[in-house]
C-alpha cells in the first residue's frame, strides 16, 4: 500500500512540477502571480519577501530579461503538501549565463503559490 501511495504521490508531484516549470519560464512576464506577500525569495544572494520582490526586483528583470532555456528539472513531494522543484538551465539578461533555481510550491484552493524561491547565476 505504501509503495503504491508513494508512486501516485511522485506522479502527481511530477505533473505539478512540469506544469509549473512550463508556465513559470514560458511566461516570465506573468510569473508574479505565483508570489504571495509571505513568499521567501533569495535572488542571487539578496533576500526579499514576495511582496518586495514583486514590487522592486521583478519589474526590472522582466524588462531586461531576454529569456530562459530550461535544460533540466526535478521535483519531489514534501509530504502531503508542498513540492520541491529544482531547475537548471540558461538565462539571458545581458549575456547568456547558467542558472540554478529551487522552489518550494504549494497548491491551495486549486492555485499554485511559491513558498520559497532561491535563484542563483552559477
């Protein structure tokens, strides 16, 4: 029974992760909808609340960003609620650079929210 529940949980987590990654990176100009005021964001070593990030950092990024190229991602359910997602690839702001990003997301009332976001140019 546990093994079957674990497989089902992994499948649901993967499906949620795939949808989130696709939507977040293909529509970066709309990604602000995933951040709540209480979201914790660490962006290239600088910490923000979700509210601060949406108001001060995200508008500049959306103007400067040329695009993301996701080369890989993985996701894992963290118990019955949140899902951990790790993403790697390339981002082009001034020039093309490698990035790594880790999210903890949660579905609440049919909507997906970011609890935690840690982005780093590597």
